[in-house]
């Protein structure tokens, strides 16, 4: 039907079509009520089709609007990230290369460290209450180490003249005869003899304390994740198939540290300002070479409780050209001192060794 028709023409056409329908109905022998029902049904179908079309149009409009909104939101987030990144970059450059800005930031930030950390502690208390296991990280000085850290302008004077580890076993106070703080030395017989069985007995007597405050170990045996796992295995009577297991037990809490201090008493010539962090290294006779852990203090000492290990003191990267590698054989009750600013030791197995090695590491 043309669009430019009057209302009267539409009504007339409608009446004409209805009469035509009724005439066809009569020819098909339908009653008036049946014809009326058919006409009403046709109107209902048209109405439903119209509603469905409108709904689809509305849905498409909503999808288009939502997509547009997400696009603009994403665009806004990108702009914010770029602005924040550029702001931080400019701020870092100013702090790094502009001395007055650096002094201003340091002066003001230092005053805010304590209140900020105090507030942060209060904020995180609910997390600690909900997840008590995170308390094991409370005493950690550093959670993530920077593997790319390098000391700038390293002065290697302390290790340039070192050609061997100095033996001060016959000296009553070895510290007085040490040339300087960077010179490594050994004192034979200065440490306590501690066997693996002694460590086992110490654990059995203090199982509850150790399982609570110092239970974690790192090991070359995947199944040994705690001190309890190691002790239940019974390494002394049940060696591993290749006798090459290595275990590192790190202690950095007060009460377990006291237990180790009684097990490995400090020699009289060592200052009493020993750091809380201690290490127990347990090695089977054929445990392969590994790097010693890096303690908190730079003045490091090792007490060999039992067994034998060959320690190779490698100069740090900045001093590898100026300084020489030195090595020393550690036997039971030996005490070794070295400076971690200049050396990174490696522990190697000793040929024909048959006993488990137990080493204790501390620092000043």
C-alpha cells in the first residue's frame, strides 16, 4: 500500500479485505466465530513479530552502547597508566640526577618510614589472622633478592695479596694476628665436634619448637621439605642411593637460634655480636659442589661439626682479575673465617670421605 494515503482510504481498504476474508471463509464452510478467531490470530502474530523486532533492535543498541563504553574505559585506563609511568620516570630521573631533589626526598621520606610501616602493619593484621602461615616471613630481612646487584667501584685491596688461607691454629687470640678484616684464616680444633646424630637428638628434644619456628629446609631430595621429613628418614642409618644428598637448614628466629648456639658454642676469640641468622649444612659424602648461602653479615665464619668438605673461596666478580682463588680442607672442629665482600665460597666433596658432613655458618 502506498505511504501517501488518507486514513479514510486505509479504513476502506481494511473493510474491503475483511469482507474478502469472510467471503473466502464462507466458501470454505467456516462459521462466523471461526472466521473472527482467524482474523484475531493474524493480528496477534503481526503484533508479536513487531515486538520481537523492537526487542532485537533494543538489544543491538545495548550491545553497541556497552562496547563503546568498554572501549572508552580501556582508552582511559591506558592514558592513566601512561601518565603515571611518565610521571614516575621523570620523578626517578630528578631524584637520581638532581642533587637538591634527592636530598629533599630523602630528608622527608625518612621521617615517614616509621609511621607508614606502622600503619601498614595494622592494615595487614587481618591478613595475618586469616592466614597464620604468612608469619614465617615476618623475620625475613629481604623477601626478594636482586640477582642483578653489583657493587660499583669495588676496591679489591683486601684480597689482592691473599694466596692461601692463613692458619692461626697455634695462636691464642687469632683475631689479633689477622692482617686485616678481609684476610681469610682457619683455626683447627677451635669449634665443637657435632655429629649428625647430635643434631637428631637436639631435634627430638625440641621438636615442638623447631616444627613451629624453624621447620623449613631446602634439599636436593624433593620429598624433604621440613626438618621433620629429614629426621624421619634417618639419613645416618639409611643413606640415599647415591649418597649425594645436600640439605640447607636456615634459622632466623631467637629460640631456635639459641638451640644452635648451645650446639655450636662461639669460640672465645669471636665477638658476641653474632647475627641471628644461622645455617646448618648437611652433606652426604658424595654431595656435589654448591655455593654457600649468603649470610646477613659480611664477616662470615664456618664451624665444621663432622665430616669433611673442601671449601673453595672464589673472588667476587669485581675482584676476579685482581684476586686469586684459595681453597681449604675443613675437618671436624675446624673454624674458618672469610669476608663475603671479597669471596663467594663453594663447598665440594672430599675423595674417600665416608661420613656425613655437618657445617654451621654464622656471621658478624
